[in-house]
C-alpha cells in the first residue's frame, strides 16, 4: 500500500502532504490559541488539519520505511548515515504532530461556548489558557521536527 503510486516511490509523493499540512496545522493552531477573536473563523481549519496532519505524517513514515526496504536496505557510508539521520526524525514528528492535533482539538472544543452560555469558554478560562500554552509549545516542537525531517531528507537525496 505504501510502496508505489503510479510506478513512482510513494514516499516522494506522500511527503509533500506532511511537509505542507504539519506547518499549516501549527500555524492555524497557534492563531486559534493566541487570537480569540479569530477563533470562529479558523476553528474549522484547525479541526480539519488536526485530522489530516498526523495521517499525512504516518503515511510519509510508512512509505519511507517501504522505500528503505526496497531500495536502500544495504546503504552504507555517507548515504546510510544520511538515511538513518532522516529516519530518526520520523517518530518524533509523528508523536509531536499527533500531540498537537489532540491538544488543538481539545482547545477548539474547550473554547466553544456551551449552549447555556454566551461568549464564555466551555471549561473556564484557566483550562483554555493551559490548552493554549500547550498548543503553542507543541506547534513549535512539531514545526521543529518537520523542518529537521524535511531538511535531512533533502540532504540525503541531493547529497548536500
């Protein structure tokens, strides 16, 4: 399933979803966390990106493992080290993107007013502030690992 798409290695195609969706998720989540007046406008994007971002990272991770097995299982030297470095960022990226997605979904839910209230956070301001802080931190972590994974992959491919 994660081997090829139209005869091309799936990893080369799938990574672009992760490289776009994770930074978008991070940006939208931070906006939702820090700009309360924009929340009604970005909540839908935060929810959709929270669902799609980790799936894209999972698909990139799995397709990368298939590519390594199929073409680079015996890679040694500089290429082997570059692939190992790139591969080492997959799990931290998946975990941080999944954590960001989960906290963002909680934040969206927590900042929606309850039916019986107008303009108040569902679980109170302290909960919203804690979730907002976690969102900002996890967005930075996910962005960091997304950059490291992308940069190390590009260096492995282009020999930089």
